[in-house]
């Protein structure tokens, strides 16, 4: 299989996109991993069979397989977080991580000033906090929307004078304290020297597009105000490669970080989560049973998928929500007031469960109308199983 593949989470995130991308890079001739949304708030865990573990944020999840990363214009780049990530990759055996990454010159850049402003905004909400990641992503997008001409971009990291001018304007606009502009300029100039900056999207050979967060958090189709400032559907990737195959990722149970709708939430559901925990900004990590209603909605608003990857098949769960007491189907709408009303309705909805699930790939494929092509029984590539007869984009996975 030499076509491009887009990997997207059909839930609220944390379904296992990183481990699926790692498997594709370990078993296929992947030439590049392209990030196409989100920023440093991503946390994609990859565990190699030899036990090495890394939480991928901006580097693509194929890095440990020697596959380079391209940060497209749709990504928010955080040079300081990228440097910290590169240090950890080097500590576990990746030689010169910066040589493996290219950034589009038009990509927005997040700064410590965005982080400070975003955290202040979230704290100011008091009991009504939205569950921010505390990484300044929303603040970066908010400021860039209001000030497109002075928004900081990757290409600005090539010029000391441009960086100095824009960072000072940014700090003044946001009205925050933070590290001295000169220190940020020095760090971002170092980033500009070490990372290749190019707008040429690497589409030769097989390419994997790695999404961040999940469709149920999408800026348009998620449930406000508990959604993200990012397009989490297949849209950005298909803009770059219209014929790419679409692979949706799901767990055998539905989870989310922080506040917002989780209709099937069950506090008694005890499933080990070695790589997910409560966070000071996002809030608690919540667990619920498989929500076919929400995942059907995710498929509808992102235009469907060619196949599914189903993770956590080793989890001791067997319940699937097939409808809600108030909904059989969630309306797909791109209207902010209607989405706020939908959020309010979901916060009151109650799940209706079907019979106990005995074979997850079959049950999910039937409930969602999309075949499960890949199953995962653990964190490593060795724990993945291709479902017999399954195809991706019209071609067999094997």
C-alpha cells in the first residue's frame, strides 16, 4: 500500500493515534509524517517493543522509526516545547532530532506570552472553566485572528529584528508579563537556524497525516465552549492530499479530558491508564462506555472514513451505547448557537445500552457502518492485528 493515509481520532482525543501512526511507520514504506492541526498540546504516546517510550507533541509519531516530520501551515508551532521534546528524543537514542523536522514558513508560532494570557483567561472563568490545556493554543489563534498582519509565524524566526518587533507588540497587546523579549528572540532564532523551514509539502511515496485531538472537540462541530481552536476532522489533510485514505481511530470505551459532555461516563469504570491522568489545566481524565451515537456523529461531520482502527481491545469492557434517551442521532450543523444548544442537551442526555459486546471489531463496524481494519491489544506495534479481509481506501492493508 503506497497511498497516503490520514489518521484522525473520532472521539475526544486519546484514542491512540500515535500508536497507530507508529505501526504504519513500522510496517509500511512511509516517507514522512505530516502534522495538520493542533500544536504542542498534543500528547501521542508511542512505546517500542524494546520498552522505549515517548509522548509525541510536535514531532510525528514515526520519529522513532526514522520517519521525518513536516509541520504544515495548519499547525501552531511552539519552539520552546519543540526543543524540550527534541532533548527527550535524543536521550532515548534519536540522533539529531532537529534534522528530522521541517516547518512550513506560514505556520503560526505560540509564545510564553500566549501561554500566560490563556491561563489567566481560563482562571478568570472560575467554576466555568473550559478545560484548557494551558499551552496557549486558543490564545495564539485568538490573537492571530484579531491581528493577522502582526501574528508571529515560523518564517519570522529567521529575522532578529522581525522577532523583536512582533514579540514586543504581542506582549503589549496581551498585557502580560513573561520572560524578557530578548531571551525569547534568542531561543526562537536558534529554532530558525536548526529546523528546516520550507513550504514544500512532502508528498512523494507513502505519507501518513497525523491528526491531533479528536473530531468531537472540533472548532466547528465540537460542543462549545468545551471544544478547541482547531479543525480536527480530515479537512486540513485532504486539502493537502485530496485522495488520501481516511483512517478513523477509536477506543473500545469513550474518554475525554476535562469538562464537557460525556454521555456514557461511568465513574465505576476502572481501566488502567498508564499514559493519561488528571491535569492541572485540562482537569480530570474521565472514562465512559463506547458511545456509538457520538462516534456516528463524528463520522458524519468529517465526511465519513474508509476504515477504522480500534484500540484497547484488551480492556475489560463490553457495553455499547446505541442511543440516548433524548436522541437517536445528533444533528450535524455548523451553526454556533445551535451547537451551544446541543451542548446543553448533551449534558442532560442519558445513555441507552444495547446487548453486551462479545466481538468488538464486528460490533463497532456494524454500529458505525465502517469496517474495522486494525485492532490494537496493547501499546506497541507488535500488539496490532490486521482484521482479515479489511481494506483501506479500496486496497488491502496487507
